[in-house]
C-alpha cells in the first residue's frame, strides 16, 4: 500500500504531539532520570543475547555519562542475597549509593522506586535492565501507561536469547517506548562541544568505553600533539656521521 503525503504529515504531527519528535523529545541533563535494574551476577549468567563484556562496558559507560551531567540515577537489584551484588564496576560509579533491593520482579511495583522518581519531578525515564524481556519490559510498559516517557537503552540491556531481547524491544516500542543506545544518551546530554564544562569528562568516557571511537580519538590527539619536524640543516654545514 502506498503512503500518501497526507499520511506522512499526519504521522509527523502525531509524533510531535506525543513527544516522540521535535527538540523536546531529546534528552537533557535537566529533564530525565536514569534507572539501572538488576545488573547482577545471576542475570549475567543467563545473558545470551549479547556478549557479557559488551553489556558490562556499555552499562558502565551509561552510568558514567549520567554522573558527568548530574542526571539523577537509581540503582536497584532483585533478591541480592541470592542473585548477587550489583556489578562492581557499576557500583563503583556511585559508591555512596546503596541499591534498592527488591522482591518485586516488576521494579515499577516497588513503591520506593516510584516515590524516588516522583520526588525528582521528571517525566522522562531512561532505563536499562537485565533481562530485557522481564525486568526491563515490565516496568517500562507500566510506566508508559502512567504517563511517563520512557527511553530504553537497548545495548545496556540483554535477554536470555536474542529472540527474547528483540521481541521485548518490539513489544516496548509498540507500547510507546523509545529505543536508544548508551552513546546516544551521552551525546544528547552533551549536544554541543562548546559546552566545555562537560566535554573533557565525556571524551574520557568515550576513550574508556566507546571502542574504536575512543581509539580514533586518542590517535587524533597523538597526531595533533606531534611536534613539528626539525628544519632541514643548511647544505653549507658539514654532515656529521657517527659510525656504529
């Protein structure tokens, strides 16, 4: 079926009205919170949709980005005694914060989490979790139904299989969630490299967690810092040759 220009216009208008398009749809340090759910040993043991190290790298990069920009961040675990402590590199980003330990599988049914969000006064939720199909999908779908705008960080979340992860992402998008990746989150918060108060710290996070982006950045810095080649000596001066 052919899509008409009027249909496209109507879809664009609807997106703008619902907050999924336009400048206001972008994340800023002042309009969102970050919730990181169940990045624990038990969940990592069952992770099969992604490489474990990739998720570790990405969620830590995500958390560091939030800290740089002062985005309120909540850490939470489920049955910590049985499922294991929060991932240490993640806890190290916020060493002073004790994760909320839940019995609810659905984080949004824990009143402490909802109360924390309400106290911030913010309506945009950025969420990552293990596993995608359960611990991410449940709170995301419920929060969407309660009027929150929810951004799911798909590369800092993972499921027990690729299919489980992908089907959960589709389900959440159908419910109204907006999928992003951790570097999109960091980039939207920075938005302008002229914001020098945060640019150096963000660059360091990219070096540590952005793979080839960080490697290329360091190479660029090396080239820019290379001293100029010495001027060629005048041909009138005698050459000094040191024999080995």
